[in-house]
C-alpha cells in the first residue's frame, strides 16, 4: 500500500496549491518518484541480485517496479486533472487493492527469506524496506479509515433528521 499512499499524498498535497502554481509541485512529485524508482532499478541491475535466493524476491521486485511506474502515472494525472473523474478514482482504488496484495506478498516473502540476506543483501534489504513501508502505509490507512468512520453520521442519526 506504500505506492497507493504516494498517490494519495500527491493528490491531497496538490489540492493545497492553486492550479496555476503547481509546476513546482510537479517537480517535487518527479523527484519523489525518482527516489522510489532509482533504488529499485539499481538493485535489479546489480549482479549480486541474480544470485540464488530461496524466495522469489527478484520477481517480487520486478512487480514492485512495474507498480511504481503505474504509481508515477497516477500521481501525475491526479495532480493535473481537476476534478478527477469517478472512473479514474475507481481504477486508483483497484490499484490500491493490488498494491495491498503486493505488499502482503512482499512481507511474507521477506520474512521467510532470512537466508537471502547473506547471498543477495541488496535485494533482501530493498525487500525489507518495501515491507516496512507497506506496513507503515497500511497502518496509515487503517487509522485514516477509523477516523473517517468515527466522523461519518450513523444511519440512525440520518433517520432522525428525516423525521423532523
């Protein structure tokens, strides 16, 4: 869910800036995207990453890179379009579910690949970082969802308002 959180933060941060002044934010958005993509691309190109590892961490990193490119596209589109169409929001939320599943796979693969820390250290520690980022972002959305549910009026309150 780390990648979904990047889209979320890009969208909500860009809405705090007037439309005519978003060029600087687009540059910041590109830098953040590069900070996410460049280390992953470096690790996948590293000769040590092709060594034997008991878990398919290299395949998982490839999936993470593909999802990172999709994240870059969503974050650029969401900061440029105002208002964002519902169909694009639906696609983004489906992407969020996909990144949640990918984060869960990353966590499981990383936790069961302790021996890979010796054979493929860059790959293992990148996977470990992605696991921690995924856990952090999942917690962020759980807290955010809990706050949203606590502020949402209940069905009974809405029925009482209709009776008045």
